[in-house]
C-alpha cells in the first residue's frame, strides 16, 4: 500500500520536473509519521538522506527498511541539543516535535524545546552549510481563529492562549517561525515555512497518548469499542491524506524563488468531528456506539485553510477524498 502511495507522490512531482536527485538532505524527526514518508520518498528519488530522531514520538519501525540503503543514514539525537556534521547538506527539513494534543500535558517542556532550541540548532546547521531550510509549522499557530477568518489565510496572526494547555505547542511553533524569519533577515538564509493542517494516513500512532481523532476512531471502530467524540462533535477540522500533504511539503522544499514564503498545506473541505466519527463507523462496519466526552480546554471550534497561496505558488491542491483516504488508512490499520 505504501509503495502505491509513493508512486502517486512521484507521479505528481515528476510531472512538474521536481526532483531531489543528488541532494544531501537532513531531516529532523525523520522517524515520525510524516518524517518517515519524507525519508521514503527522498531515498526513492535519488537523494542522500540523514534521518535524525531521538524516538520521543518517532517509531524505529518506520525507518527500519531504509537502514540497509547506502544513501540513508540514521543519527539518534535530540535536536534541541547542539550537533555538528562534517558532511555538507544542501537541504534541511525540520520536522522534530511531538504533535498530539494528548501529549501537551505530559511533555510540554520537550515540545517547547524541539520547536525553539531545536529549530535554532537546525538553523545553525543551515547557516554553516548554506543550506535551504524548510520548517514544518502547523495550523495550531492560528489558535481558535475568528470565524471571519475561516478559511484561514497565512496573513491571519492567530488567536492563541499562551498559558493554556495547548500553549506549549502553539506558542513554540509561533516562536519557531520567528526564529526562521530572524535567520532569514539577519543571515540571508533561504528559508520557507509550511503550516500543516490535520494529516492522516498509514503510520499514524494510535495509542491513547497519541490518540488523534482519525487513528483513535479507527481503532475504536475496528474493535467495536465506543467511539469517543469530544464536545458535541460540531467542531471542524480539515483532513488531508498523507500523499497530498507530502507532495505539498516537497513542492515547497524544492521550488526556487519562494524564499521566505509561508504556505498553508491542508484540505480546504471542512468536516465536523461527529461526521468523521460516523464515516469511520460506516467504513469499519462497526457496531460501536458514538459517545460524547467533555471538550478539552482551548479546543479550536473551526480549522480550515485558505489554500489560495498553495494553488498559485506551488500549483498544489489536495486530490484524495476523505472517504478514499480513510479507506486506505483503515486497511493499513487492519494489516499492521
């Protein structure tokens, strides 16, 4: 299944002659959900890849199949601590960070460090090597947006609670973006920022602490356990299948002439959490009851990207429908 999806990404990028062949690329957080997909594709495309991860939330199994490849190198390291490389890198993609709301309470300091000290270390490497750097930020920088700004454009400055339970992630990502822009301003680095919206697909972790809605609902549905919806389920998210997200990220990483750009990559179709639960219940042929739990503090009411900039600059838009993407993800969960 993953091979089929990698071919889809390859077809879309090759159509526009986008390639990383011959590039030496450092990926922090490369054993994570999205990071491992990026590693897979870049190796496939003929790049040399160094995957740096401390397995705080990354999974060794995500990259195990790459370790015998001569163009793949793994370094176990916490990117919030300095590290130096002798070989020269052309590209750096900083993806290292815990990202599940269920982890914010337990690991707030580590989350803050990976997106402040971590991006600072990555930027230092980029400066030393004169490498292009892509920072994977998040839709969480928008916080709980004013309804007038949904779908949300990159120009929206956000509505974030710095002392709330999500502050360790939201504000760390915002600070990370400020680091990136400061290094661009002061040192002239070629940097770009992608704001990632809710992404799902094979390799998502499903344990309670990593229990984002899609994998949590799928596992509950497959086990005929109650599907747990927070609040009344009217809050919305915009779900992007992993192949679409990876394609958008790599387009931004590869393109010339987009230095300093900030780009939303996400699906512009809003879906309520209750609707998501019902779709997954149907696709898993589940007898699960949908139950409702208290809404977490500061949980955004709506989350939907304005992707005008991605369409115009990157010639990118999502292609995989929610039902098709969920069907693939469910199949992976059934066979993993």
